[in-house]
C-alpha cells in the first residue's frame, strides 16, 4: 500500500498554501503518455483541480509526448478516459508537444541568435559515467563541447549555455528556495542526438506560449525549477510562473510510484471496483490534504484549499 511522503506535509504547510494562492491562475495537468495513469498522477490532479477551482483558475490538459520513442496513442486515450471517469474536466485541451515542432524550433532560433546554443556530441552514458559510484545522482554536464563550434545538425545534441549564478524563488508550499543551475546540471540539453526535444526545454516553451502562470507538480521536480526559470528569461519571459511542489506518495520502502513498474494504476483500481470519490479522497489524504481518507467527489476538491 502506498504511503505518504514524510517531508513538509503538516497543517502549517497547508495554511501557507491557502494564504499565498494567486487569484484566477492558469495551471495545467500535463502527463507523459508513456504508461497508464496511477495514484501518483491522481495526487497531482487533486492539487491542480482543487487549487484551480478554489481560486477561480483554469486547468489546461497538455499531453507531454515529446519522447516519441515511448509514447503510445492508447496511453493518450487512457488519460482522457480516466479523467472523465474521475469527473475531472479540463477548461481547455491544448496542443500536445508532438504538434509543437515549429514553436520549439523558433525558441531554439532565438537562443542561437543570442549565442546561447551549441552542438554537443556527448552521449548520456558518457556524462553519466562521470558520476562514478553514485549513478543515481544528477551529473552536471562538464562543458566538453562548449568551445568546439560543432554545428546544430543531425546526429548532434543541442545544449543551451548556463552560466553560474543563483536562481531564487518562493515555492508556495515550501517557502524560499535557491538553486544554481550551473552547479546542478550545467549546460541544458534542449534536443538530444536523436532529434528529440527534452522535457526541460519543452515545458518552458509550452508554459510561456500557453499562458501558464502557476505550475503545480510533485516535489521530485523541485530541482528542475531554477533551470526552468533561467531558460524562461532566455526565451523572453521576464515574469515566469509561480511554482508549488506538493508531496509525493511512495512505496513503504521509500521509492516513488512509477508507470514503468505498473504501480497502483487507475485502470486496475477502477476494474477492482473502487469509486472515483474514494480514490480522490485517498489521494488527498496521502498527500497531506486530509487527516484520513474519505470519499471526496471531484466537485468538492476546492474545499481542500478554502478552509
């Protein structure tokens, strides 16, 4: 049975969220269709829809299918089916990432015109090897190709120069945060050697173009925030989104839920006879929004953030 993440979930954190929520934000639910939705996605949906409905905001549904090697149409259909079954209706369905090639190319043209983009021949394996005995740690790109003048052509990745310097932001749940992307990750990969756009690059372009001004996501993505703020300014977005990173739910051993491991899939839970309101209440309790699970219909999610 999944357990709640023990980090910063108390009522003080929830009171902070309620006090700082902006009015009428545009947020998004943005799954990657590389597997079926699971209970971890439902936690994110509870926070996204609950906050949006509490403060008169809008929810965009965006399919993040930039990884064409793993995304499948049946998983896209499954997202729509699961949301409909749960009673979670988006205010708009925006273009999937697979349909936004022109936007990503235009962003890259801007970065190239500013002298910020360069070709990179390094493989992920080569960079990961630098981690030595700690393969689970993020390894900053060491700048191998920065000064080589490689073209932005086929067979090469494209990286964006990231100079040293702190990015400071106020997370609506966690408070003041400071990150240095140059130390964390180094020069950002925007497109890999196979020609696929990366998550870090796509979401910044998408949020800018689609007017997303409040990003609500799991705390596992907290470390991405500084680099995305930096990239947003490079892409001519001087006022970036606000961010809220909510708790995750985990296995008893501490690992987070995963599509790859077919964890607590919503399709399986539905087939086993679980009701939508029961699952929404369970997700709310596991992420610190309720003291204990209880049935919570989709239409009542706003009450979690208005108390």
